[in-house]
C-alpha cells in the first residue's frame, strides 16, 4: 500500500495538517515526512535548518514555546507514542490571532503539523513518546521563550483526563510568562 502526501489547511492561517508519504508492505513501512519540492508545490516554503527529537514520559506537558527573535517554522511529528499537540497563532496582524488548535499525533496515525513562524507550540504526552521537530531556523537559547500552558486568557482545553490529571512540568515551564505579559513585552504579539 502506498499513501501519498496530503495537505489539509487548518483554520489557523498558514498552518497545515499533513499526511506524509507512506509505503507499507510485509517488511514494515517506509515514511518520507518532508520533501522540499512537494511542500513548495503545496505553497509551503520550509527551509530546513535543524532537526530535534524529544523523548518524554506520559504526563509531560511541554508548554507553549517559541523564539521571540529568529522565529522558527516547525514540522512536528510524533514518531512513536502519542501526544496532544497544541498550536496558537501569536501574530498580532493575523486574522486568527490568539486562536489555537489541538491535534492527536501518534506513531500510528503518522500525521504531522506544519507550524508557521509566529506561532506558539506545545503538547501533552499521552503515552511515552518520541517527537521530531524539523525547524526552519536554528535554536538560539537566548531567544527561547514561552507562555504558561494553563494561561486563562488562552483557555486551551488540554485533555488532562487522558493522563489522570497527573502532569509533569519542567522548572522552566512552571515559570513562563502569562499571555498578558507576552502581549506587553511584544507590543501586542509578533
């Protein structure tokens, strides 16, 4: 069986849910989750600079992260396990500013999310997982920033019952700014 790339525009301007190319046979599977040519044919210019992987245990929340300078577009896929992925539009002049979407990404469904520059991104780990980020810009720790995962102004509906309301947060994510502080520090968004 062969499944070709498919691209679904999301309600958030510039974001996509993508089914990668998958070839399955009796040996297993072959997956191609990025092709510069195919992405450009679908109006996505993703200049791949770095690839990261996170390995996380069930219950981890990786809060709403972004780089405030040298912003990164990201192609995010859960390689194994299962996560609830969140993206939020932080671009002040966007028609979808402050709107968010959530998706289940898993090793089984193989779906990936294209997260444009100017978005925040985070996820809840539903079972032990490995997540891949293909970034359009290098990671710069001095520009790394974020917003609290449970900010009341954003009102993100995390499926905490899926992890029995037992979450694990890094010290860094426990001390992130509020959305109001983000607005103040950026002059209303990116």
